[in-house]
């Protein structure tokens, strides 16, 4: 296989720049043919992926974190050259959280990852599509491959974007605690199949294809990447001190056992604030996108991943 590598030099607090010389040497020693292009600005990796496919490349490798993979996959799924399933995508995790790669236990150590490329195991994964309003209020859409979040999750993503997104996991965890006391709960209505609706004040609303986000949190522990369903989790109003006390549940997969938290599986989801003048912020794969009203749908087995 000839691999077209898309690398984000800013990923992992600059780790890509540090490991690339070593990785380049090991790729050459393994006899793997490749070319590489570095992204230069947000959204550039999507354009690079689209252009690479247009030029005939069918094996793409993404060197970066969850945001990098999010951009590249959006390039794969938005191009019109060939069916997306015919593109093989190999994520090489070099980021802060690496949550999508964690789902498949993809190694971040170069030698182990290269061995996997020499003997590729291909998995077909479902992808999600979300329709929303961008920050200017214009209708937009985006593909996502891991977990999307609204309410507090979207609020945090917006704050981090405004204040400079950090590549430090510790800074991210401190931000979660800090912004909790600035956040005002939003009242919203969630509609999902078959003919269900829930209206309440929500701390967080998560929609998952895979189950890890936020550096190992399991906010959608019931998510399966190839079952043709979206995993929906929503947490109703509770005291802020109780949110902090439940931190362990975020990581141990037991979040759904809390009486204020509900988890379901469905194919289509609609979410909107009950007061149109309020904002219900949205993020997907850790990237701030905009605001509700939003709709989510699942597209089964659209992405071919080399694990």
C-alpha cells in the first residue's frame, strides 16, 4: 500500500514535529511507501484529504489527535470522487485525548503502529451526521466519528475555543471544574425514535458512536461503533456539587446507573432549546461547531478504518 500521510504539526502540543523524524526512519526501514503533507490551519486537513482522493490516493494516514481525525474523515466523507467505503483510513494517534483511537486500542508507539500497517485489519464503522446552526446562525452540517455533546459539553468547547484550546489534559480537566460554576442550565426538548420526547433542564446531552471522549470519559458507555444506532445520554438537573462528586462515574462506565442520567439507543435525534432566544451549544469530536436546533442521524458502515 502507498500511504498518503496527513500530519498536524500542532497536535499533541507539538509532538508530531518531535516524533516525525523517528517515524519517517521506521517507515523507510519497514519498506512502506508514502508521501506526506502537513496541515497549516484549522480545516486544512479536510481540504488535503479531499485533494488527495481527487488525485487518486486511496490509503490515507492521519497523524494527529481527535481533531485531526475529525477533519480528515470529513474530507473522506464529503468528497464525491468515489464511495467513502473504498478509502482506507489509518489513524495514528498523537494528541491529548486520543479517544477515538482508544476505542480500537490503536497503539501510539511508532513501531507497533507500523506493524499494524504491514498487516492491516480493517473495520467498518458507522458515522454520524449532525445538522446545526453555525456561530453566525447559518444552517450547516458535519460528519462525526466519535462523540458529540450539547449543553455543558458544548459550553466547555466554546470556552476553550475562545480562550485558546489547550493540548494539556490537565488544563482540560481544570476547565471542566472551573466552567461548571459559570454554566447556566438550558431547558431543551429531545426527540428520538420511536416517538419519544423528553423536556427538561439538562446538564449534558451526549450522542455517541464510540464510547470514549474527554480523555477517557465514558459519557456514552452503551455506544457501539457498528450497530447502526446512536447512543444517547442525557443528564437532568442536579446540584453542581453532586456533578463533581460523580466524577468517578464519568470514567468507570457506570454513569447510566445514576438516577438523574438516562441512556438510550436510537437512529435519529432532534434537540432544540424550548426558548429560541437561548443557546444550546454544540461540539462534535471535541470541536466546537455552533448551536441547536440540531438533528442527528446514523449512517451504518460508511468508514473503513485500519486498526
